[in-house]
């Protein structure tokens, strides 16, 4: 009887086989980039394709690594982290996509958050938002940590120390905090506020409806109040409760930092100046003059030579025009001139007879 033994078919060799030692040595060095490996074994005579190489390397490739960092916890009252974010919204009236900016401030110990939206992100706006944040929290931290934003840092000097914007540096001295910048290429040192920016963008803004910046900021404060009363995922406590332990330094009297809430503006010929995208009226006599605009508790005060010449309710709708009562009173009679126009004088006939020759 004839025996039927199973025929053993020898495995076909792979084009990679002669080069697996080289591949293994490269992988031992942490090189798993198949393009790099391909070029190396090609120099040794490999004639195969990239696909078979990728399939082979895949089984040895380690999982993607995320660099570990040390969590930095701040002491009560030690640090506030601040940052700008940028977002877009749809203007329902025009259908245009417009840009807005969000200022976020987070206290390092309590994780209490303050949010304010603006239509610009210059140093004056940043300082105004920072002051509003300290007023919201009821005091000042020892340190304010920012990234390398151009609004507050003009460059770097000796030993790579930041050259601060003089106005921001003056504010720091006035309020009593130390400005610090997070290390280059180490944004995780400012992680608390970074996560706050992301949370605002992903949870507060999407689908939110608002009339103007004033309306949006009122909604933002309500949102902050709710968030500060929820259990924080990291601390396991409510920020509002930890805020009581912050021991913040009191703000100085308002007159000490009032100047940081003021900006200079030029009055146009029509008696209006522009502030935050809104045109505010002043008495026509100040046309062409440089005045000071003070943003104070929902009011816009306009001063000339230290004297208040106009007060308006703050408006938030961009391109609005806000008139002042009796703004043009006396303009027609004065023919637009603040001082009387020089004129010749016609004398009476009697005065002509008495005139010396």
C-alpha cells in the first residue's frame, strides 16, 4: 500500500532577509522612519519596495511617546497666568466672518478664571483686561506669567531677558506684581491658562449668540461664575472656595492706576473721535485737539487738559456713532471757529470826524 505523506513546501525568502540585521541595528538606535531605513539598505543593494519594509518595521515600532513633564503647582496668591486667544464669528447682518479676541486669566492656585472679549489685542487693551481681571478676583498676585506676546515684550536683551513694554512694566510696578514670561518652546509652563483658552473656544463660544461685545462679555461673566462654582478636575475643589485662600494683595486706590485705563485720541474736524471702533462726539470747539479717553465702569469719559468735556454710555456695536447733546451748539454763528475770526471794523461817521489825521 502506497503511503501518502504531506509534501512540505519550502518558504520563499524575502528580499528583506539579507538586510534584517541592518534594519535591526537601526531600530536599536531608535530609527523607525522607513524612508531613512529604505535609503540605508538601498545603499547596501536592496532592490525591493517600501511597502514590504513598512509592514516589517510596523511590528517593531513602539507606541508614540508624549514627553513627560513635571506638574508645577503654585502656592496661594503666587501666580496668575494670562493669554490671548483668537476666534471668528458670523456677522448676521452682513454674512461676513469677523475676528474677535479673547483674554483669559487663570489664578494658579485656585484655578479661578476670568474671560473678556475684545476687538483688538494691543498693549492698551491687554492692560485694561488685566486690570479688569484683578478687579474681578479682588486683588493682585505676586507674579503674572505670559507667553512671548508682542503686546508686552519688545524683544530680548542681555542673558536673553525680556525687554518689557514700558507701559506694562509701569503697570507691574504700580500694582505690585512681577512680570514673568514662560520659557521658550515650553508652553506647558503656562498650561493652566492654555487649557482655559481651549475650554472657552470649545465650550463657551460655539453656537453662542450675542448682540455686541458688551452682551458677549456679560454672558462670559455669567459663564465664569458657573465654572468657578464647579468642582475642578485637577484640584477636586471648587475654584470659588480656593479663591478665598489665595490671599491676594489688595489693589491700590483707583487714582493710582487710573492712567492705565486712559488712551489719547485725536478729535476729527466733525467733532468725533474713534475708540474701540465706535465714534463718540465732543463739543465742536475741540475739533482737531488731542484728548484723553477714559473707559470707566461702563462710561466713556473724554478729557481735555484734565477737564471732563464729554461723558457717554459705552457702546459696543462697531462703527456706531454716538452724538453728544448740543454738540454743535453755536457752531453756525462762530462759522466753525473756536476763537473770533479777525475782521475789519467800520467806524461811525462821528468817529471818522474825530479821528486824528
